[in-house]
């Protein structure tokens, strides 16, 4: 079993832990996406608290930035103390603003909605994942969890050279593949016939390179737990 995939593809991950609140309506396998397009919306309580804490600090600092003349008296000493406190508040305010903006940029935070952030497409291409909506909606995810896979290709003008076929070979059958390579010259490609589900009466000739065969087997939960 296998599937045809763009050669240039990648999984999209969340920058921080969060709960998947929304997936862009209509998004499915084969959907065209553009660079920066939101794919889903997540929420994280800790992120919300961080942002609101920054916003509270910034508002407090704003009130300290203008010299409060008359509060401590009009002596030269008091005026100097007030001006120094105002300047210190300005410096701290600027740092807090930079830290808030950096956090919002790093997490793709949504303006005006503390704790909510988007997962965006890294480049223009098509969606390759098929069951992400059922698996992800309402689920808590971590930065290491694979969310959705995007393939980078021009959906309007596809090139054959942009694509390859990823096949899963059961470990009990891979021996005959390696034996077939033994009869070839070094770096020579192996001819393989593949059948497409959409065209069961035709077979297609493809090329397999030895360095494209995985060096170790992985357990596949969807293939009767075969390696």
C-alpha cells in the first residue's frame, strides 16, 4: 500500500501546547493552500495568562511614564526623582512591549483574543492528510505532535518530476526487493510496476533507488501492526 506525494513535503506542528478549537471550514485532503493561510485555531490557557499579564504591566507602566508633578511637592529634588521614575517606566514599558510582540509573533497569536493562536501553512501547496479533522478537533496537542502534512507543488500546473510514490513494504517481503537490487549495477534503479486504485486495469512503471529504501522498519498501527 502507498500513496502518490509531492517530493517536497512536510508536517506542520504547533509552536506550543494547545487545544484544537477550530479547523478551517472546507479544508480536506487535496485542498489548495497559500503561504501564511490559517489551517486551524488553538487555545492555550498559559499563553492567555502570559499575554494578559504583559498587557496589565504595560497599562500600569503607561500611568508612570508621565511625570506626576505636584504629588511629591515642587522641590527640585522631587522633580528629579519623578523624572527618573518616568524614564525608568518608559524603558521597562518598551521592553515589555517587545517581549509581548515577540511572544505573539512566535505563537501566531490572534489579535484581541489572548490565548488563541493559529497554525498557518508554511508555503503554498496542497493538503496531504486525510483524517485530520476527526483526529484533531477538540484534542490537546504538544509541539512534537504531527498535525497536518502539506505538499509543495503547483496544483494548477503540476509536474511529474514534483511527485513520487511512497510505498509501505512489509518486512517479510522486503528480502526479495533487496535480492532484486543484487542483480543490478551500482546505483542502478529497480523497475517496479504499481497499480492505482483509481485505474485498476492499468499498471505503471516506476523507478526505485536503493538509497530510497528505509534503513529500518517501523511498526504501522494501520497495517495489522506489521513492521
